[in-house]
C-alpha cells in the first residue's frame, strides 16, 4: 500500500514502482473507474493507430474525404479509444 497526497490542483503523483508495474512511462495514460468507495486505475495501452499513424498518410486521400489528415487521425483515435474503453 502506498500513500499519496493531493496537490493544490487535486493532482497526485504515482510512485515510480507502480508506474513500472503498469508498464507506463512519461505521458502514459490511465483509465480511471469509480468503484465502491475506491478508484480503479487501468493503463490505456497505445493503439495500432498511434503506433502506425505516420505510415497511414499515403493510404488516406484527405481531399476526397474533405477533411485534413490531422482531423481524420483525431477522429480515428477518439473512436478507437472509445472502443478500447468499452471492451475493458
């Protein structure tokens, strides 16, 4: 059991060994769920979209879709994150 303190901005710093255990590094992301009088933290793994984002540019014709590649990628990440969170 580890004790952490809330900052003046209601932020906490997680101990390094817990982040290592979860496989998270700097800028890692967590899913926070509300349990019976407790919070449940789960690591949000990077998606295949994040891992291959730069290689997708040649496959997407943004002028046909009438959206910028950046906007298409943002929408794809959002939908993928939603699907991943739904399946946890």
